[in-house]
């Protein structure tokens, strides 16, 4: 769910771009965003990908099942496009047509991704006895819900 929808209830084409970016990063990493938790820094999958991107260590983000040397350039491009799609600011995300052009290599000079939305996570206090942990996504924003009813 995009930050602008989660916080303000606004939905647009850029919300779909955010979701596509999350899906792209999940495919490349082989991990689900809602179950991922990097405990050393409480990072979400998006935050962890961004951290590794900034450290030039994105190879360790890639699922070993797809880390074939001859495709590493294409996989790294997918990660970069995914990170561009999940940028926190809706205005900095590309449109879906631009994303397609990037993936088809019609646009070759890709910008450096900026901070993704929903970078941090925290463990839920509910820990099941079978050692499975439930994770809860969070961000630096707060959400309030108001229910309106007629008089």
C-alpha cells in the first residue's frame, strides 16, 4: 500500500507504481515484504534494499535461485527500477509507462533512487509458540480513522 493512500486515503496511478515496485523487489529477493524484518536496523524489505543499494552491495539482496551471473545486470536494473517505484514522494516516482520503458531498456540513464516509503518495521508483540514471528509494518507517519454517521 502506498504511503499517500495509507496516510491520506489518496489513490492514483502512482499508488499502483508503488505496489509494482514492492512486487518487483519481492520477486528479485525471494522474500515477502510483509514478513521481512532485518533485525539489526529494524528495516523492512524496502529499507533493506535501499541500504544495500547505497552500500553498492545489492548482490546480497538477490535470491540465490536467480543469481545467474549472465543476468546480474538485468537483475540490478530491476532492483533500481523497483526502488524508483517505491520512493516515498509520489512526485518522484515514475509513471507506469516510464517504468515499462526502463525495463525494456528504452531509457538507459536511470536516476538514483531516493528514500522509499515504509522503510522501518517493528516486531509485533504477538510471538507464536512455534517460533514463527508476526511482523507489523510501520512508518514515521500516524494514521487516524474517523467514522461518520448521520444524525
